[in-house]
């Protein structure tokens, strides 16, 4: 993709979604880590409803480490994959207490060594809790970036690599949110609002639907 085209897309997204931030509610890096683990196959709105209650009961790695997965399941069972998530959150909390002085690591390698923490979760935490340059590729980022031609990839990891090449590093955090917001509000997986989209001129999906 030409730099001018990428720049036009990014400028339009910035105009549509200025000053973007994660829609997950959190007060500490640990709370963001838990919320992001919970967010897999679950909406941010549902996660926020769960954590509003959960973090009033337990807020620190020490408190979560004392739980059994079965106990935690009762607090998070309204989200998808809750059994696996409960097991991973408890195991991660114990590792943070035992190996990291109860602090969430601020580097990719240590984060992805934690149970239930993949590339996307690690990048969300690095970007939003620590302000580091990172692009987290969720289903919205994957879909929108490939439709717009910012990426041409068949996996989230390859999409992340493509985006890191075409988006200036200082814009990685904001671009991640721009693509998420556009995917949620306009460029939906089913019945995207192409006629309302200010980026349709750049969209491969839109062109394919007009043939």
C-alpha cells in the first residue's frame, strides 16, 4: 500500500475517533490484565459488568491467588469460556505473587509466559497499562485492516506484522483503537455499514460487493 493511502486512512480514522482509549474499565495494570483475559469471545460491556462486581471483592494478585478456580468461576460464569479463564487467572495471579513481586510485567516475553496471555492480551496491557507502542490484533483489527488493505494476512500475528510495517510506530496504540472502534461501529463482520463508511473508497470488501 502506498504511504499516501495509508496516511489518508489513518487521518480519517483519527478524525472519526479522536483520543481513543480502551473501553475496558480498570484502575491498575493487574485489573486490566484480568479484564483482557476475560474479554476473549466476550464483549467489553459484559466484561465491565463482571469486573464491576469482581474487583470489589478481589483487586490484587494476592487476593486472586488465594482463590480456587471453582470459586472464581462463580463470579465470571456469565462470560464465555469461564472455566478456562478462571483457571488461567488464578494461575497467573500465583505466578505474579511468586515470581514478579505481585507486579504485572511490562515486557512482552514475561507477559506471554503467563497462563492465558497471548500476543493480543500482552499487547493490550503494554499499550494501555504502560503506554508502550504495541498493536493488539483482535477480531475487529484483523477484519478491518485486511478489508482496507493495511494488511494482507491470514492470521492475527501476520496482520500485526503487516500493520507494524505500514503504521508509524508512534501511532500504533491509537491505530489499534481506531480499527477496533471502526469495526464495532461501522465495519461489522455481518452487514457492515458500507454506505455510511468514510473509508469505502479504500476498501477491498466494498469493491468486491459492488461487482
